[in-house]
C-alpha cells in the first residue's frame, strides 16, 4: 500500500466511525502533562544528500491544556535532540581523511564524520470548537509553528537550514472510554497550507559581503520562503494515547505518535518520526 | 458488546499504525553497487553543476559513454577509473573525487610545484621559496606562523614596498588581527605586494573582508549565478559581488598581486576583484581555474566528490571569458605580466616572480619621478 493510500484509508476509516466524546461532562479545566519519550527521526533532504540520515534518542514533551465548555486549547513544548547519521553509508569502515599542506600549515579533517542534529521546539495551539457533524465528529483547526532541524553537513562552520515552516491545517480528536478509568484517544492532523523556508536548491548562495547578524538571517528567510499547499507539502501526524485515570487529578498516559512529511521544493525532503511516550498528567 | 468491538478495533488500529511505520517509508534512491555509485554521482552533477552550457558539455552522452563500461560486478579499481574519466570531462579546477584508498583525483591535473620540479605537492619546495623571500628580500619581517609580512626598499628609487604573504583564506587559520597590523604598517609604503602563490583559497566571507581592505571605493567586480533547478539552464538571478572599503583600508596604494598555477578558488576571486581596482597589476603564472563555489557530496560507497553550481559573469552581465574567448574554469586567469618561478633559480636565491614585480615598481616610480 502506498503512503498516501495508507493515510487516506486511515482518514476514511476514522471519519466514518461513530464514537462517543469521552470529555462530555468533564469538569476539569486545566491539565499539565509530562511525557518522556523514545523518539526516532529519519529524513532525506536531497539538497544536502540523497541518503537517509536517522537516529534515535530520548526526548520529552510538556503539554498544557485548557478545556472550556465550548473551546479547547493546548500548548505543547517538546524537546528532542537526535544526532542523525547516514546509517546506510559505509562510514565506519571508511573514515576518509582529507589533508591539505602548504608550507605554512597543514590541516587534517575527517570528511565523512558528518551528522545531522535535530532539535525541535514545538509550540502548538489547538482551537477546537464545539462544532459537530452528524457523525459525532469534532472538527478543529490548528496553527502550528515549528523551527526544525538546523543541520550542518560537510561544512563545519555554516549551519544550513533544512526547514522552517509555519503551517495551518485540520486536526481531529476522538476519545473513547474503553473500560472504567481507561480512555483511548486518537488524534489526527493534516496540513493544508504552509509557509516554508528551506535552503537554496544547490545549498549555496554565493557570498554577498553581508554580516551575519539577525537581519542577515531574517533576509535569508524572506528570500527563501515559499507558500505551499498540501499538494506540494504533505504532512500528517497521528497520535494514539491510552489514559488511565489514577484518581481525580492524576492520570497515567502512554502512547505513540507518528508524523510523515514530504515536500518537493526546491528538492525532495522526506522525513518520518515516531515517538513512544509514557508519562503522567495532572488535571485540575 | 460495543465496548468489546471498540477494544478489538483499536487494538488492531494501534498495532497497524505502529507496525506500518518503518524506515522503508524513506526509501533511498541509490544503491551501494558500482552502477548505483555511478548513477548517484552522475545525477548529482546533472542537477547541480553550473557550467554545462557555458562549456558546451553534453552530460547525457558522457553518461552513455562511461556507464556502459561498468557492470554490477565491476571492481572498485574499475569504478574509480570510470568515475575519474567521467569527471575529467568537466575540466573544472574544483571538481574532485576523494575515494578512500585512492589518490585524490582532480578534474584538472595538478601542475608540478614548479615547472622543473618532480613533485605535485611538496611542502619543503614551497617552503624553500618563502624562506628565500623572507630571508633574502624582506627586512623587518613579522611572521605569525602562517602569514608573514615585511618591507622591501627599491634600489633605483627611494621607495618602500610592503609585502604580505597570504597562504589561504581558511576561517580557522586566518588572522585579521595580523593582517590589520600589516596594513597599518603599510601606511608609510609607496606600494604593496600581496603574495597569493600557492594560496588554495578558503572561506568566501573571509575573502570578502580581505578584499574590502584593498577596495578604493564601492565597486562591483563580479556577477554570478547559481543553479537552482533540475534543468541545466535553471539559475538564480544575478548575484552581485561588491567590494567596499572596510577596516584598515589601503585602497589607494598601488598594488601588485603575485599568483601562480597553484593559486585557486577564493584567491582567484581576489584576483578578479583586484582586476577592477585602479593601480593594480597581476604578476606570475596563470591561476588554476577553480572559480565556482564548491558543494561536497557523498556517494553510496562513502566516496566524496565536489560539484560546482556557480557560473561567473563579468560586470556587464556577459559570461566571464579570457582574452581567447574561453571560460576560465579549468584554464585559469591570465596575469598581466606572465612570469614563472623555477626551482633551479630558487636554489640559487632568485625569486623571478617577486623580482619582476619589484622591477615593475622600479620602472613605475622612476617614470613618475621623471
């Protein structure tokens, strides 16, 4: 099954399935979650390399939620630091040393010891209205800003941008009581529109005598920004969470989050991440 | 009943979602086989190399010509030989293949250190030249370990020339503090010599700041474009390269730049900038012709290669050409005064290139005095 067919299948299946909103009658308005997780992140950014760079590491998600009778908002901050390496390239077997020697100095460096570091800070706010359609579907929208993946490849002093993106899309959340004190939630998110800044096609711009101050980076972003619809920037994410309510305030949370992205401008970028998380929620 | 149905459904969905998300979703386009390596390298040049049209290279026919020499069973030696032959077609001083266990391949063969030298990279022969300059020609020489500067008194006229040796523009080793110290002491000099022989280039932003120290005014010295699409004719708009007076500036002092066949990359851009500056002369041999900015890539077997997405234009917007009409990539920039160093002369204590520059200054100032 192709990637897109897989997601359309999931979408269709979820949309057609009637369910009960577990939060009906909920009277707790605030919650704070702390969710340590184990994350995988892999990507191919052809601007830098056609090979997959991937890595795994522990990460943490802190999430605050405000629930009102008609609205639902959440603010989440996640931090991941993953060193990604081109696992399929024979790096370990062939550390390639480059040397340069004129009479005044010699330089020696390992060119194949490259890695990508991913550090993600996500601030996300959901506004979910009480709007319903006959299938007990809670529709919402999200505005998501993320600053993702400052990476350095083969260029020790020049961090190169993989993606800076502001996007808007739709999300759906379904909560179902499975047993007493146990609740299952599936959350789906799909990008509709985004403003994306990526590095230039060949990853270099030529020198322009500019000082690399804040304005330089703002101008850089302005120069490289492009509006994309979901047709050119596919992004979707699925979360599944099982919550066990220990008492009125505390809950135990475990789950799985998956995200996939593909965009083709200026060259193909594909990325995939998944997290297994386990933590606690305090609600009041 | 309904609750059980939910449980079963979500158990299936959960396991399906967790199990379905594997690295296969990020499929890599090339395999680590001889043909995969060849295709990866050919494709990346096809998508990023800038000067196909300027040099009139038919890259598709190069693929047909060389790919057929490989099979999935080809040895590493064969693959290395075929890839080197492919890259040699580009005739570009910056195109290189760095293959583990093999000699570093240059698409434009490296010249010998000196025309009568047996070696291509011999630090001791290069050291011989600059020790000669420091000990025989300069007085009050100051040495930073990498750079050095000093002064030369002309014989026939009472004029003092400042000399500065710049081995490269690497960000790590470049010291603007030392350069500015030299510039300040050159304030009393009547002429300057910047020695870029064996300068292999380096960082573009270091180069920009260095150029600005010799700018007489804000001056456009070069235009360039960079590949930004899959077709060979896809380029950015013009990027304008300016020099602007900055820091300890000696933009009004007469200047001679010394170059040779090992002057490359950013050092060649310095030459291009100084060509537009008044009272400036380029003396020595042709440079190597490595003019584009460089992008380094890796093949599936770990070999690295360098591709060049930039094409240079003169300030009127025409493709940069030598006096014979050729694009200088792989050929080099011609000096104003053509002269070469020979090892046998260096052994005898004579630096022909520096001596030519000094003779020029002697004549220049003698004529001025008359």
